[in-house]
C-alpha cells in the first residue's frame, strides 16, 4: 500500500492567530504613541552657532553697504549680502543660485555642529578646514560651529568663487574673513590662500582674474599658495597636506571640513563625483595619484565633513529650499527625530515572546489532547 501521510488542516487555531495579531498591533500602536523627541545634548550649542552665523552675515552686509557694494534684490531677495554676481573675472565655474541662497540659512551652523559632534570632535580639538569663495555663508556656518565648540582650526582658503559666490573684487571671501576677525566675531584667519580655479580659467574673460585674486590675497595679508591647476594637481595636493601636517605637529586632526568644490580637496579620478555629502566617517580607498585631500585625510582615519551639494544636505536636515524670507529651523529638531523608548520596546518584546510561548504551549497541549 502506498505510504499515506495525514496532515492537520489547522496547525494553529484561528483564535490563537487573532490573539497574536492583536497583541502585535497593540504593541506597535503603544510604541508609536509613546515615541517622542529626545533631549538634544547639543541644543544650546546649535542655537548659539545659528545666532553667531546671523551676526556674522549681518556684519558683512553692513560693511558691503558702507563700501557702496550693491545688494541685488533679484539675486538676493533676503538681502543677506552673501550672494555675488553671476559672472566676472573672479568666477571660476558655474554655480547654482538656489544653492547659494539655501546656504545662507543659519540652520546650517546647527547642521555643522551636529556633524562635528557625530564625528566625535571634542572641545579644543584641532580641525583642518578648506574654504573656497563659492559658499561664503557656509564658510561662516563652519566658523560659527568651530567657535561655539571651541575647536582649533587650521584654514586654507582660495580667492576664486563659482557663480553667485564671493566673487565681487572688493569683497572676496578673504576680505569677509578679515572683516569678521577685525569685528571680533571670529578669531580665525586663513593660514594661507591660493587663487583657486582662477588659475585654470586663465583670469576670466579679460584675463584680469589672476591679478584681482592676487591683490585680494595680498591686501588681506595671507601667504600665497602657488598652484599649477590640473597640470600640477598632485604637487598642489601634497603641498597642502604638508602644510596641515606641519601645523598639527605631525598629529592628525579630529576632522577635515571641506566647503565647496576645490580641485585640491576633491582631486581627480574615479569616485570623485560619487562622493556622498555631509559627514563621511569612511570613504572607499582610492589609489589614484591625484586623489584629493578628502581621500587622503580619510586614509588616515580622519572623519570628513563635505559641504558641496547643498540641496541634498538641506533635504537631509529639513532645511527649506529657497523660501523668502527664511523660516529659521529650530536646531536639533530634524537632526534628532522622534525616537522609540528603548525600555518600553524591550518590555513589549518580552511580552510578545511570553504570549507566543503561551500560545505555543496551549497549541501543543491541544494537539496532545486531540490525539489521545
């Protein structure tokens, strides 16, 4: 006779399935209803950094107006003074006006505080910083976070800027940095400065960009970092790394902060344009000879804060895109979203396991009784 197997049609009684489903749904509902914002340990620092950034931006705007530098309300509807012109001989590359406007939101100072905190940077730690003139407001956001966290920055800047950045000849990023130091807002100045992308554009339309950039570096009293652009990229990158190393006495910094798309920061080769934005704790290794400072710092285990594609960073932290006027984002709200109560979650998990064990035991007992 063929072997016959008997199957139990209902392995688990329907009532037990209903009890288990109701229990699970009750637990989920309870956890959702008790989810709340956790206290942000950096809330005070974030608020202070935002206020400091606002004060710094206002100081630059005031100085621009005093110098007779116009603020174009069509380009800069919030009249921040952080938006430059579309194109001139200090302009290095194309740039997004929307991104430049987004970057003026003081919430970015809170974002930088959050990133540095997540990177494990502590009070008094040294940090390496690379600024370009493309995002002066982001430069100010970084300096605001650095001051509030009481860090020790070593800064290398460039005079050039992309479209709508700090590309006004009388008010480059180096001028802004000096003004903010003279006003006592920030005690930081760039250790050295380069022309940036002006070298590759050969001085813009009229060939005056190089001379204009050099004048900006000289009048602000910064040592000039010569550069060869694409033709001498590896040497330029090594020179900047050596400058950082000497400044830190051979020790590695607690973090490297890069603002903008500096060629020496990014370098060239595979992976450059696929770099994520924001805090980068690890970056895939690159063996390319002309890999930038970002990659070389990461090779040493240095966390990187990469501030370039502003729209994506704004979306990540809930910063509004190009409204006018800016609604100020409360610091810490988006950076510390609602969280579940871990003790309650563990208790609910234990409860579900007890219920499951009870139902299993009842089912086994039912089978035994039925088979007797």
